[in-house]
C-alpha cells in the first residue's frame, strides 16, 4: 500500500498521508514520496491548489520513532553510555541530522516555495513534525476533534520542521514558548481562537468543507496567489521600504497575467471572472 495517496481532481491535487495504523507517522520512504508529489504539484499546470490531509483518525503523529531507534538509530546501550565514552567516539553523520536534512526540511521548503496555495486539512491529531508541516501550509483548517501537539520536549528534543519559526509568528512569543516547552495538547477550537488555524469545521462536515475550500482556491488567479505567497514569505524579514518595493515588483508581474485582464473585464461586465491560472 502506498504511504502517500495522490489524486488530481478539478484543479486540486489531493495528497493523503496514508499510514493510518501508525497515525500517519513518517518513515524515510514516506517523506521522500511526499517530496516527489509536491514536486509534481509544482510542475503540473493542471494543479492550481493542493489539499493535504491524513487517512484515518490522524493527520500525522510526526516521525516514526521505531525507525529512528532501528538499526541506523541509537541503541539503548548507546543512549545510556557515559558522556566520556560518547565524547571519545568519532561521531559519524547523525541520524537526526539526516532525518531533518533529507526528510522534513525539504518538505517545508517545497511547501513554502510551491507557487500554488497549499491547504492543510487537519483531520485528527497533528503532533511533532506532523503539526509543523501542517502549520507551514498557506491555510490550515481543522476538524473539531483535531488537536495539535508540540511533542518534542517529551523526548528531549526541540520543535523542528520550522516549528520554532512558524509557531511564534502565528500565535505570539508567549503562547508559542509555553506550547513548545510544556508539550500541551491544543484542541482545534483553542487553536482557532489563538490564530493557529484559519477555521474549524464539525467532524461530519470537515472532509467536504475542506475539499470545497481547496476547490475555491483552485478557481482563483493562481499566479496572483503565488505572488501573494512570495510576498508573505519575504515580509517577515523585510522592513517596510523593502516590502513596498517587493509589492511594486510583484504587482507589476501580476498585472501582466491573463487572469488580471480577465478579472478587469469581468468587473466591467458585471459578471463572475473565469480565471485560468495564467
């Protein structure tokens, strides 16, 4: 069974994390497959929006720790070794470094650089890297029974996959620090209240509502949305003057698109615009 399900329908690429028996926790193979599907979304003109969700009762529980503790990961004896013995060893490439550099950081970069809107539909628990992959998407919606957990401190780690970058920008320093350090479970309603997610839907309507929202995104002017995403990416480091210059550059590029011409015609003709993503 494929660990990543992929379907294109009505201009939307539907990506489903598919290890429901393991709460869609990531293995190396699954992460690489996810990256490949994101690359397809970037390259295919027919894809104008991306919808990411999980199979079963979870969005993703993050890294599959059984894989980390496998043959390439640290053994119990190594973990219990003294600091002196550990320091005396000549360390090879860290398994954790490979996980971040080969699996999660490329996923986050692909989502943020994808020139199309990406919607995370959090259908259940989103923990660890699973939570932060959701939060790095352009729009995050959640089922009312969903929850978010920065579970890293429970095993002696820090939030990764962009968690230390996205979380404080979404909800503020104090809330982010407390959630990251305490590892508390945040329910969907509270996540919406603090600005972590855009909207919460009742469980029974969640699947249909999230797909409908992705369909709306797919009907909007794709290149203008991509320029908006680009501007947001740079806004966190730009000062006002630099951001105004970037907006000027991107607006000029947007004004050269066919969708802009269609939008103006539709406005003057008092009809709904029919955008083609061009």
